[in-house]
C-alpha cells in the first residue's frame, strides 16, 4: 500500500505540466482556427473599454472566457500570457474538483486518484486546451464545479449549494453555450433526491430560475448574436441522421468522413494520443465494478453528463475531437474506479511498476500530439512571414488559413478573410482596393466548397479579373489579382492542381 501511495507525486506533475511545456517551448497560446484570436480580441476589447470608459466591443462567442481573461490582464497586463493563464488555472481546478468529489464519495483520497488524474492531464487534447487561449477548458471546469456543488447539495439540501451550482452552470453556459448540457445531471439530482412532486417542482424552478438570473448579464449579447447560440448550425442542423451520415454540407464546406459521428465521438477520447485504449478498458472495468457494487451519486452525475454530451455530439453536422473534451472527465472518473478495482494486482511489486510506465507511455504519446499541434502553428506562422516578405507593404491580402496569422502577428498588414463574402462583395472589395493578393490552398478551397460560396466567389473573381501567379509554397498559391478596369482583360480560370 505504501508503494501505491507513492503515486502522490503524479498530481503536482499533472498540475505543473502545462506551465512547464509553455515555459520550455515558448508557445504563446494562439492557434489559427479563428476562435483563439476572437477570444483574445474580445478580452482585450473589454480591458480597453474599461480603461477608456468607452463602449465595449464584444466578439462572436459568449463573454465568460474573455471576461476572466480580461480580469487576468488587469493584473498581469494585456498579452498572451494573461489569457493563457486562464487555461492553466481552470485545468488545475478540474483536477481539484475531481479530487474533492473523490474524497466526498470515499472519505479518503485513494492513491488511484493521482494516477487517473495524471492520465487525464497528459492526454493530447487535454494538454492542448490546458495551454491554448480557448474557452474549452474553462467551460469543462465550470460544468464540473456545478456537478460538485449539486453533489454537496444532495447531502444537506442546503439552498446555498443549489444556488452556487446554478452560478457555475450559468457561467459555464456563458463560456460555451453547449455547456448547458450540464443541466441534465443537475436536474436528475434535484428530481432524484426530492421526496415529493411538489418539492421537486419547487427546487427545479429554483435551480433554473437562479441559472437564468446569473445568465442575465450575458443574455443581451446572446440575443444580439443568435447565430452563435440558438441559430448556430449545431442546433439548426442537428439530426439523428448525422449519427450515421458519411457525407454532409456544413458551415465549413463539404464534409466527407471515414467514420460516422456515432463511432467517431465514441472512440475519439480513446485514441492512443488521448486517454488511450487501455484507459478505455480501465473505464469499462470501473463501470463493471460500480455496476456490481452499486453506483455512487457522483457516478450517476458523471454518467448522465457523459451520455448527454455524447448524444448531442453524435447529432451535430461537424466532427472535431476537441468537442469531446467534456467527456474526458467522466471517463477519467471511471478510469480511477477501474484502477481501484484492480488494486489487489497493482499493490504487488510488479503491478505498481506498471502504473508509472503506462503513464509515461501515455504521456509521451500525448506530448507528441501536443508538439505536433504547436509545430503546425509555428509552420503556418513561418509561412505567413515568408509570404509577407513577397507582398508590397500597402497591399490588401485576401486569405483564409492565414488570416489570423497576419492579423495577430503582422498587425500592420491589411488582411481580409474570404469567409462570408459572396461574389458581389468580393468584386466590390477588389474594385475598391485596385488589386488583391490572394493566398489560398486552391485545391482545398475548390474541393471543400465545390458549388458553394466562397469557392464560387473566388472562381468568379479570377474569371472576371486578370490575375498572375506569383509563387507556390507547398499547398499554397500566391496570386496578384487586378481590377479589370486597371489592367488588361480577364484571364481564364487557373487550375487549382
């Protein structure tokens, strides 16, 4: 047993790992998918608005994450590290909430908690969103906080815990709207542990009323931007058909998938770079052990949270392993239960050696995944700077993949994204500027957006106006497109190959 207790060193390692990675690599927390930049810009707008006393310009997504990032910036100054620290802090709080729930159920801190927490902390996407300026980790943190306080409420029925759980729920929704799914386990807990129908209705009304009350500061911004919430394609295009569909059209273009959503989101957390197939087996052992001996209250809350998120993701029109991040916590919870069930084997001399070795292998795979992500971001930034040297300083650049790279790291540049522009708007932009420098992966643009904007707008622009291929770098082409009235006649449409 003392050998198993020696696993306690894994917890501080799990907490400090994201900070150590950033300190060693110099990674600044940005990624070129649009969202990271929007969150950072929204946070800086909040700070500038507070300092100037002027109007506060909000972004596309809800204000929960930018608000916390802005508060960190008021302390540490505007910059990437302050916003990045939100992900550090919330990743730590997730592990802390798991530990507190574990102690709540078992009255002691079992050594297996540290091994399970470490396996969670070293998984690839967990590391990524522990170090990135994104809302994912914060949303998971606030949702888990809501589960922790509703679990405390189920012991004492004290209204203060119900109100605190409602606050965490509202803040998680104001961080990522999809976090509203945490209301499923909370509602179950209120219904399950209320003795009469009248008491259930009263407590549910209190829970949802408090959630709405705490959400009110965000509500005007959400109503002003319905396309980010109630009109978002996740809801408007949600369908049971997406569970098994292999081909669909989304806001990101045509999507052809190898695996349907049902399998994709079931298996995404168990990739070798994530919680690993072995982690999946440990979770199954934990489920079986709990089934035989009875599920605890936290087991039920975690299970309902997992199933709710999983069912919702299976019906959305998009595939991204990042969306499965909230499912990692219930899986890790059951992995801890599986390790506890295997304690008789793990307390042997050979068995205890297996745990650090397994965590080391899983950690190496997770770090490899994280390093690949950071390397891709660095590659794109290097290529953006390469193209920057080949474009006149006053020219307008039109791109997609490189929009954030120029906007963040080369702010003096005039850069526009083609996303959201139709043919008329794109032609008007060219007529206004006189010439545009087009930087695109043309093959991908034609393939992903075949028959749709913005591919049609791009093709129409090149057909109606003369263009010159300046350079190809990897998959990307750099073209100069001149308004028809300024130079010669239009060219024929170039091949994207």
